[in-house]
């Protein structure tokens, strides 16, 4: 249940940041918005890795 919540919130944040990225390109804040996007992608990747490790760990026992 928690992973579904994280997925939904992260997806909403990614969509919002993509919209902001398009708008920031016009305003010259492209690099800052791109940095925020990469931080969210890194957080998603870390969450997926943690769940995968937990899944593999509990599957052994």
C-alpha cells in the first residue's frame, strides 16, 4: 500500500516538474528545474531498489 502511495505521489510530482520544465525554459530557470527533476528520479530509483532488496530478503525466509 505504501509503495502505491509513493508511486502516485512521485508520478504527480514528475508530471508537475515536466510542466515546470517547459515553463522554466522560457524564463531561463531550466537548470534549476532539471536539477529538481533529477532529484525526484533519484528518489524513485532509491525507493525501487529498497523495495527490491526487501522483496529478495523476505523471499529467502
